[in-house]
C-alpha cells in the first residue's frame, strides 16, 4: 500500500494471504506432480517451419519517424503503464519512478 499498489494489496487480502508458490515435487491432480503438469502444458519442440518465417524486406525507414520519439514521450508512456514485473524484474511503479525522477 505504501507504494500505491492497491490492486496487489487487495488481491493478497482477498485470497486471505494463502497464496504461495508450489514446490515442483508437490502432488496435484491424480498422482501427478506440479512439474508433470507444467511439462504437459508446454508445447513440444519441433522443426523450424521456413514457410512462416519472413525474410528481411530491406525497406528503408525515414529517420524522421525515430526523431519523434523523445524523452518526454517515453516519460508520458511510462507514467500510463500498469502491471507487474516482466523480464526486466521492474514493475510499472519502478519504471514510473525511473522515468520521472530526473
């Protein structure tokens, strides 16, 4: 709540604080572990399908398009984001703070 994450705090209290991460060896469903259930949901690895991969077009893009992206537009976009951490490990609050603290 101190960081303004009302949605996350509400979610934790509505679950009664019982949310937890299951160990991979816990039994779920009929004699299956968490790991087995996740492996079942993961698609099998296959060969690369060359007909769906597009070749580079070699199109030239005018530099004015990239000049329109400025620090102010990045800051405004960051201030309107919401959500949890992704691959970077930073949630929307952290990005808002970094982009607007100068």
